[in-house]
């Protein structure tokens, strides 16, 4: 089995207590981490191991993006309220989207993710056989979650039958890198019967469930009007908090009773600060969720509501929005944010025994982040002014990632994918955009009495 000894000036393991190791190494055998510590001792333990020294860099766990959507609409639907954005841009896109376009979107987004240090991605998207192929080829670890609509008027989405077929075909594929969960776009998009079937599918196949909830204030009002209870209470009534692993994106507008429900059912939350700011949704009560013991991960949301998939940038926004919400510069500290992007994100997925921190026995999902840049200077690994955690959250950018390893395999290095050609993906995405937008305009001209003008 291949053995590699990775070394760097600093190793951040995200183990309890948040240790920072200076001049340390990580010994990788096959897809797993064998040992972490003094490079000379590790070299003696594995004299045949290939050596990779990253010098003035930080080795750390690959980042976990707990909520994303593949897509090719970046920058083409700006400045809109959530409702207009959905009605005029996003839902018509779903009506005309083709499987080959969906696959082109996944290749673009999965490539972007690996290049910026994200090793695990939760992707809610369509026609995800193509997404599974993209992840298998490029080397990402993914949780694929189809956008399922299962109510009258939402028949243009994927169905629960599609979702079940994808679970059967791809869950556990690529040595376990590819996971498939049950996805519901939103509880408003599904009948109570469909919600019960979604929960039953989770039990039958031992997979998790992912949906959006409590994103905007209007949505909470509408849930109360429809169901007479809060959205999270309604999810409980529909049986959607019962599966063993449930991950809910957004959770911006929550009442205390809903936080208690999320905690009691051990629900994971995906916090999407950039999307929540860009769509003017609000600032999620992240500190209160963490205080309630809830596993909070960080997500970029899609390319159209962000507009990039850079988890370093997302960490910075999580920190800043947490501070602004509390009007307290000490709120949501850098270690808390780093934990949300790594080990707590893993816990929100029920995968913390495999990923999210660097430890013997865990999967070797590791990134190297340059520290020889102006924005990482001064480089202080320990002592009273130890600043690595602050600079990883507030200074580093995705482009500073020089190596991305998933399952013990290097899948991106120095800005280049090892198993795919980004130039090809960009060209294919631009072709797909042109075709899809043309069909969307035709659909809108027929159904919405006029085509869109750019905003
Ligand atoms: Zn979303």
C-alpha cells in the first residue's frame, strides 16, 4: 500500500483542545492517516514512504462544505428578493435543465471546490448520476442530495423515485467517497405522504436527509399560516426530524422552542452566511445553536447566491456576521469557526468518525495552505501572539491552498486538478449556460408574459 509522509512548518489537527503542532508530519497509508508527529520518528516508522515537504505551510483537515448547489447561473440573477429570484430565475431554470447541463455544472463546482481546499461537499442538485460521475472522476468526497419536489406544481423537480434509484446506484461508491442522501427542496414542495416516504427511505437505506428551512421571515410566516405551527415543529409533525441524520440548511429565523427541538432531535445545521447576507435573509443565531449542543457546519450555498465556493471566504463571513449579530467582537471565535468548517461540519453529517480532523485511523482528507504570503505574515504558531487560527479564518483565501488530498490521493496541486481539465469544464459550462438560458427565456415568454431583462 502506498505510504506518504507529508511535512510542513505547522499542522492544525482540529483535535480536542485545538493543538497547533510545529514542524510536524502526517504519515498516510492507503486512504488513511496512520500517525501524526515528529517527522524523524515517522520516517523511521515508514522508511519506504514517499516524502512531501510543504515548507512554510499549514497542513489541516480538508474543509467540509455542508450546503451547496452545483450550478452555472453565477452573477446572472442579482439584487432580487428570494421570491422573485425563485419564481423568475431559479424555478424556470429547473424546468428546462437537461442532464448534460447538470453534469457540466457539477464538474465546474467540484473542480472549484478541490482547488480551494474543500474535500467534502454536500450538493443538492438535479440529475445527479452525472454529479456522481464528476465526483468519482475528480476525486471529491460528496454527499449527493437530489432536489426533490413531490407536490402538485413541482413535478419538474427530481422525484423520490429518482432519489431512491440514485441511492441504489451510487451510495457508497468510489470506496465510500460518494454518499447519497434523501433531499427535499423544502417542506412546501412536498405532500405529507411524500414527507413520510422520504423519512422511510432514510431508514430503509441508512442514509440521511437534507432540506432547507427557516431561511426567510416570510417563509416562517407562511409556515404558520399553512400549518399553524413553526417550520421546525411542522418538520417534526411530518416525520422529517426522525431519521438518524438530518441536516437543515439556513435556520436563520428560529424561536427558542425550535432550537430546543433541533437539539433534542440531534439535527445538524448548515450555516450559509454569504447567501444569508446576499439575499438579505438575516443573521442565523449560530452562537445559540452551538450553545445548545447542535452541530453547526458552514456552507457556501450555490454559485448564484454567493458567488464562489471558497470556504475560506465563507469562514471569514461566518466570523464577521456572528460578531455583527451579537455586536460583540469576541463572538464566534476563530477556533469555533474553524471547527464549524471541519469537525463540527463532519458531526453535522454524522461522519465525524471518518473526517473533519486529523487523527490516526481517519481518512486522509488533508490540505496544505501557504503561509509564505503577505496575508499570512507574521506566521506565529505558538506563544502569546499565536495567530494561525485567526489568519486561517480572516486572512487566508482558497487560492492559497497548494495541495488537496482526499482519501489519501492528491487530487489538486498548485492550482491544477490532477484528474480533470478545468479549461474544458469552463468551456462546457459556458456552452451549457447559453443553451439553458435560451430555453428558459422561451419558457418564461410563454408562461410569464415576457422575457427577463438582466439586473
Ligand atoms: Zn440552498
